[in-house]
């Protein structure tokens, strides 16, 4: 029997999806994430949204326009949402408690940004014993002045794919190859 799975959608928030801070290829990334959300729901796989926030006048202050999930994202009112203040989706949040309550042992992870919250959350999930599938074409970031966003995302996918010393399984697949299986309960 396969471990119970959840789809974790990290920081697909308005500030990172429109205007000057829009991540690379964001329209296609959101479309792929929405396809995964649809498939997950059809298989009764929980879809959990993570939202980053920062104090002060930054565009990710809680409840501001930039903090909201992007309107193109297929988020529903009943979907669990986790607020975080660090790159690590588990740090000082209820994410681990929620996953344990749901009996989740495998996470399919996608979202923003490849080099910050996605990378950190994948590593933390592995260190906590979760199996992880990274959606290799379902995460993105911004150019950093030295590398393009596409190069950064590809680099992080390569590095994360090769993490084998945690014990839990780590894999990276394109969205089209990810399958969710019907879960009971």
C-alpha cells in the first residue's frame, strides 16, 4: 500500500505572480499546479496551501493584496492553509501536526521560489521522514543577476533529486508524470 500523499503548494501568492516580482514562466507553472490540484482532488488527496508573510510594509504582510493566493490558482475555501514566516514551511507552523493527523507520509511539492522556500521545505520534509516528490516543472523563481530563473530552478531540481542520505525517498518528476491514487479516509 502506498503511503498517504498530500499536495503541498508553496507561496503561489500575488506578489510573486504579477508585476515586477512575477516568477519565471508563472502562467505555465500555475497551469501545471492547477492540473495537479485537479488530479489530487479527484483522488481525495489533500491539497495544502502555504502562504509566506513578513512584518512591516513588505508586499507579503498578512492579509495584504500581495499576500493573497494568486487568483488563477484553484484554491477552495475548505483547503487547509498554513501561514509561515520563514523559508521552511514546517518552522513554527502547524504543518507537521496537520500532516500527521491526516496520516500523510508522502508530499508532492510545488510552488515558489525554487531557491528559497521550495528548496528549504523539501530538505526539511526529508529530514522529518517524509517521502518527497518535487514537481520539477512546478516550481519557479526570479533571475538573480548572475543566473536566469530557469537555471536556478533546474539547479535546485538537480541538487534535490540527488539527496539520498536522509532515508526517505526523494524524486523529481515533471507534472505530467505525477499520478495520484485514490485515498480512503
